[in-house]
């Protein structure tokens, strides 16, 4: 079992910014191949936001491309999601995940609320 610790959620007005962090709790955890972010808006299915591969390549959902930036700090076993120009439609519970030995492990989720 892999534990992911998320932080950085909160409430912000439209146009504002937030930065989410997700750390793999196990200090000896390696290798990190892929880490990513998903979100689940109220009453909707969980959806892909972004992921990053250890070599540095990134992928983004069309809805956040140009506004969100994912980063990977391998030595800190941490991925961050910088979210700018936030919109009320970005309101959701945000989850991080990590691919390890063929399985995906998930964080507990952090709430992001964007008011108009």
C-alpha cells in the first residue's frame, strides 16, 4: 500500500490561484514513473486533469491546459499542481495518484472551491 498526502486546497475567487501538493509518504519509495491529478466536481464523475512522467513529459486535459501546471520533484517524492485563472467550473475534490508496480494509488482528496 502506498500512502499519498495531499495539501493546498481551499477557497478562492474566480481568477485567483491555488497550488496543490501531493507527497508519497514512504521515504524509500522508488521509482516514480507517473504521477497525476484528477478531480471530481459535485454530482459528476472523476475526470483526468494532468499527469507527468518521470522523464518530464506532461499531459493536460483541454479544460485546464494553459492555466494549470504540473511539476514533479522526484527527490521529494512530490507532485504539485499550480492552478491559475481559476473558474467556478474548477470547483471539485482534487485527487493525486501515482503509478507503482502496475497499480495506481490515490490520495484522500482535497477540496477546491472557486466562487464567482
